[in-house]
């Protein structure tokens, strides 16, 4: 790029939130517990490590949203895209928590009238959709309770287009608790 050149979009942020999604999790993940009477739960363990890229309805969101990565696209390096971030989500209603969801927003901040767009559940759907990380636990959550966690994301050693994502979380609520680390493979 020429000195003082511009790139569009020039800023990006990655966000995480929690959702209730029991119907879909039962249909696609828990289905493997009894397939026409056969225990195929080994497939459940395989299916849960692949994040689901799909549209999440905004009504499914049960917590606040927090930023886990902010990138200046003009100055970032490929090493900046491997990241590790802590998060703390507060539940906004009494419900069940089945998954964490990630999405991104981009900004065009170097133009006359800056604009941004979001791929989040609250925005008009895009082909990027959202990324759903189903949890091994089904948490019973109360409004005001929090889940603390950490997410790390690195390029896979064998295929740089694949991502290895590690999410750990700790929840100690009135009706349930969990402390877990889960590894996901985004292909």
C-alpha cells in the first residue's frame, strides 16, 4: 500500500454474549443421545466442538454484550489476529443459558461521514451470521448473575484457514454452577 493509503473497512470489533437456545441444541446436539433408540452420544461429543454459524434471533440473547477484540485493520498484523480475552457477562433475565455467541462489527471511520455495520443478532441479517458455541452445561441463570470466562483464538497449525478456539467459563449461580474449559474447531 502507498504511504498514507486507506483501507476499508478500517476498524473491527468482536463481541460475545450468551443465549437461550434449548430447542436447537436438543434438535442438533442432544439428538445423538438416542438415535432411534441407539446411543450415539459419541457423535454428540464431536458435534459440540464445531461452532455453529447461523442466524441467532435477538430474543434469544439473555446477557449483556462485551467486546473481546478491537482491531485497527490499517495497522494490525496477522499475529494480532491470534488473541486471548477475558469476559464477564451479566444475565438480564431468569432463563437457561445454552451457548455463547460471537459476532463482529466493522467501521469505515476514514470517510467524510463515518459508517459502521454489525453482524449481531440485533442487526439486519448478513451472510456472515453469528458463531454459536454450545456449552457442555445447561445453566439455570437468574437476572443479575454473572458468568466469567476467557476466550482464546489461534490459527490451526495444519490449516491456517481453520481456527482453534478455547473457551473457559466459571458460573456460580443460585440454581446451578459450572466450571469448564471447552475446545472448539472452526473449519
